[in-house]
């Protein structure tokens, strides 16, 4: 080898190392809307796993806060970057609520990616295509599905009500023993109110499927007046966690909760082991959380790879079902093989797959959702 | 050159340069957002000016507006009472141990953020919470007689617990800097401690008390964590409604209208504060 060739080689090697260094220094930004457990899921489990499989990549994860407020912040951040005309947005992956996913799609903030990733066809549920009336097919992957149900203490309520109608009678007979958190203190209360509307209005199909009719809300006065009188015998709880706290302290014996939160608390010993769940008829809503890739994410390819990992059967089984007690985002049959039967059955013990199929509802489409909340403010709280 | 020198020596230029950073900060972080939210409160979604946001705000939240005024006013009165009691005992107390213990204890809530205070109260004031368990444990009440304080009373208790030390700190400082000789002579003439506090000390520290209470009023008006974590009932405070308008509906118009109504409330209080300053002919 001549001296010149040697020099060339060493320069090339040096360049290669330099470039490799540049590749290795990549960072992807993952924003998560939702409660602390969801932020923990990304920072403690998914992020480290992705970093391990992709040496040199750093996952920078941040939570934007619980509830729709967290998704609202992500929306505002992306919207601001779009308005500023930026071509490289500093969010590569975000976890958002169902309502906001539709809103982001309509504002052209989302990139289409489900067709690009290997796990894209592992989900066939309707929630992967429609988000509260907005077509999001291709733009989202469900991270998990969540469901609300009524938690109760079987020692004190051996025969819990199984429909909203029976619950109404039970509450009248046992004032103060049922608790929920209204609509301003978290989504489990909102979900209970939506279930009430589905049960009493007979308008579930149009509320959850559209088309939107602004006049529909004018007919809800009586249903909400009934809810107001129902509320007189209810104990109000401060938040989703507040309902579980009060159940656990014995201040109430029944109340609506998120199934995943319930099982997580029970596993941590923060909810007594005897408390059980029941999904009452005609049904209560649940919702998925979605992974999205913003339309102009600076590291969109890494973002897609991240979601591919997050929606793979092993991660869905290990992380979503086993560690966090959520219902899987991809179809359940794909995770069953990666789980011990006991872990799989635990999740479906109180709320059976049949219950989920028949009584697991979706939330109403955006404008009806707003109308329900505002009508509650107007007729029940005012 | 001459004129440049003159400029350099002109005091007004220098004084302006000195206050400029403060002015810019106030302008960017306070005046601009204030103006922006006021404009948004009067703007229709489809453009143009409107009162619709205010009509909706009063339509849906008039009870909450009233509730907010009552809760914050009641808390302010109680804070004033306890702050004067603490300041008075620190100034006039005769047992040095009791004074030392009180002095050490009363400031603690100052270092606890509102949200932490709210979380503490959530488990302390609940029906089967720490407070009721203590009462039941000591045999004063039966478990069935207990009740939850997680309603308007919980908000008032948390506000008073959290803000009293702040006002007490100001008031105790003002009381300590008073001329002791007047207090001593009153003592010598046989005046009771209560009478000294009410007739001699209070009139002299009144401006400090008013300033402390007004600042507390404004702080309490802005707290979201305490009402949202403690009060699950209806009505609730305006901050909760503002957060709900934004988080549930993305509706900044009505949220800003509610904010504007809050400004008006604090504006009235600020006006009292300024008037007090003018009447005394000095900076408040």
C-alpha cells in the first residue's frame, strides 16, 4: 500500500467513524399525554428497551400531563410549529387521546405511517381507523385500550347492579354509598356520564357515529334532570384516584374507575384485594391511547421504528398487559401467545371478553362530546 | 461630543436604563398576556367582537363566581384573624418557651407548595381520614358520626393553613419593629394584653395587615390545585372552570372571559390597596 493510499484509507476510516458518531448521536423526542403511569411506561420501560436495541439513540421522553389537557398541550406545540412554518418539528412520537387524534388529523398535524411499519396490520379494531368520527386510518396505532367499569366491594354489595337502571334504584336505596367524580375531575366520571346518556337517550349510535346535529342536545333536559336527582344521593369524589381512595377507605362502596388503574393499584396494594369490577349495561365507554408521528417530525423514521417496537406482540404482552394491566392496543389474539395464561386471564377475570365486546362502548364524536359535557354543566351543575 | 457627554450625565437616561429590564419583564410577562386574554375574552371564534363569551360565562358559572368570592373573602378574614393572633402572641406573649415554639412552628406551611398542601388535606380531611380517625380514636365521636370535609370547608381550611404564616410573618415583623415604650407604658397603666393588641398595636400595623391580606387574596384567586383536588362538589372555584373550558373544549374565549371576571375581582381589591396608599400620602 502506498503512503497515499494509506492516507486515503485512514481519512475514509476517520470519516466513517465521524459519520457513525453523527448517526449514533441521534435523539428522538417522545411526548406522552396521560397520567404518570403512562409517562413511566415510556421512560422506565419502552425508552430503555429502544435504546438497547438501537445503540447510540437517546430517547428523550416527557409527560405533558393527565387527561385531555395533556393532549391539548401536544396539539398546541405542533400547531405552533406548523404556524411558524418550521420544517423539522421537535416531536418525533407522541401519545395522545382519542379525541385529540381526530382534531390533529383534521388540522393536518399527523403523518401517515401505519402502512410503513411491520406491526401495522396486527390491529383490526375499529379504533385503529376511526377516532370519534374522524377518519384516522393510517395515522394512528393504538398503544392500548382502556375501559371504565364499576368497582364495588363484594363484602358489602354481594349482588351489585348490572345496569344503569338497577344502579339508579340501588343508589336511591343506599344514599351516599355510590361515588363518582363529576365531569371536571377526571375521565372516569365523564365516562360514567356518557354511559348514562347512552343508557337513557337511546341515541348511542348517532352520538358515537354521527352525523352531528346541534339540535339533539335540546332534548336532553329530562335525562339530565334525572341525573341531577340521582346525584343528590351520590358522594362526589376528588378525581379518578379519589374514587379509588374513597373505596379503599370504606367511604363509598361503589364507583366508576379505569380498569387499568384499578388493577395497577390492586397489584401495588393500594386497593383492597377483595374489591371487584363490573361492567354495567347497556355499557360504559373506554378509549384507546394512540401513537402518532407528527407530519413533519425531524426524525420520523426513528419515530416509526419506535412505534414498531412499541406495538410488537412481545412488548404489548410484557409491557402493556403484564406490567400495566391495559388491554392490548393490537388485537388480543396476537399477544396471547406471548403471555402466561394466568396473566392473560387476570385481565379478563371480572370483565370478560364477552362483556367487553357487548358493553365496551366508545366515546361520542367530538361535537356531541362537548354538548354532553356542557349540557351537564348547564342542567346538572347549574 | 458635548451632547453625548450631556446625555451620559443626564440622570433621566440612566434611571430609565436601570428600570428598563423591569419594565420589559412586566410588559412581556404581564401586560402583554393580560391584554391578549382580555382581547380573546371579547373575541368571537369566527372573528369580530362579542359579549357571547361573557354571556356563556355568567349563564353557566354565575354560582361559581359567587362561590369564589365568598370562599376567598371568608379565607381572607380568617387569615387576618389568625395572623393577628399569632403576631400578637409573638409580641405580647409572656411565656418565653411558648413564644419560641410558636415562632419556630408557625412558618412551616410557608415552605409547602399549594399542591402538596392539597394532597395532605385530601387524606387528612376525608371522612375516614387522619383527622376523623384521631377524633374517633380519642373517643370523642363514633365512626358513623364523622363527616367529610372535602368540600368548601376543605378549601377554606387549606387556604387559611397555607396563607396565615405569610401574613403572620409580615405582621409579626411590623409588630416587632414598633416602639416598645408605648406598649410598656400601657402595661404599666394596667391595660390587658388584648386591649393593647386591639387599641395600640393594630392601628399602627394596619397597612401591613392590609397589604398581606390583599396579596393573599390575589394568590388564592389564582390557585387551581386546591379546589380541584379537594372540592369535588358543585359549585366550585373559577380556576377549575377555566381549566375545564380549555382542557375539555379547547375554548379559550370563555376561559378568558372567566379570567377577566377574576381580574375585575382582584382589581377591586387592588383599588382598595392603592387608595390606602394615597390616603396615607406615601407609597403603600
